[in-house]
């Protein structure tokens, strides 16, 4: 973990300093391309190297990415699987989708289910009755991102329901979704989605009460 602390303390824009730390610790850019087997540590190192420009994107995806993927496949470390997705093949969407599916199956983590859904939605291949969307909503009812995807798909199909909005709002109550809001540059948890869901619920006609027999 000392390497992570050194990288965090170094100038985030100083590529030379980050490279020196990684070489000293024999990680990522050493002659063996050593990958730490701890997802949290690797996340910090990759972010520092990428932000400082200490490692170019081609190296990340063609040399480091395959090693991260091979390491992730050995276990259930969600951090490692997330790094594998982040360094996956951008020019091979089918492979990236398969990787996200593997991460979902291996870790049971909502971020990979969301990754699968977002990739399918981006390619126009996600419908409201999609089996993976239905499975993700059932498995991760508290994931604001999964519920947001369900909402976006329903909105496109003009099939937004009170139940769907209630589920999405309930997930936001658990934890606000993080995103970069309009006219801002910082990605952070925000209450915008929750307010939107309540506003739409308020505009929907009330559900008729069942008549007593």
C-alpha cells in the first residue's frame, strides 16, 4: 500500500514522478509489467498513472489490460474486475460486454450489471422486457444506476409506471447516484434523480381505490 500512498502524495500531473514511483516499486511499467493482486491498490495506481499521463492508453489496453483480466478471472475481487473493464478493449464492444458479464457473474456486484445494461443501451439493444434488465432489477433493487437504466428504457418506450418510479426513488433513498450535472464538472452524488422521480409521480393520476364489496 506504500506505493498507493506515494502516488497519492505526488503531483497528479507529474508523469515523471509517477513513473519513478512505479519503477521503484516494480509495478505496472517495470520490465515484467507486474500487476498487484489487490483491486483497491491497482485502482489507485491505474488512476494515478492515467491521470498523469505516465502510461499511454495503448499500453494500458494492449499490455496491462490482458494481465489485469487474467488476474481478475482467478477470483471475485470486484476491484480487479472493475480495473479489467476500465482497461478492456474499447474497439471490441462484444468483448467488453462479455467482460462485464463475467464480472457480474464472478462478483455479484451491481456495477457490472449496470455496465452490461449501459453497453446494450448504448448500442440500441436494450428493451424493457430484456432478460438481463429484469434480472438486474430483481438482483439489485437498491442500485440507483440499474434503476436509472430501467427508467431511461421505459421512457424511450413510453412505458414509465408508478411502480418503476417508486423503485427508482427507493434506490436513490439508499444512496444518491453520482453523475456530472449540467453546468458542472464534478462527478458526485446528487439528489437530482430523486427529485425527478417524485415530480413525475406527482404528475401521474392517482390510482383509483378499489370499491368495497
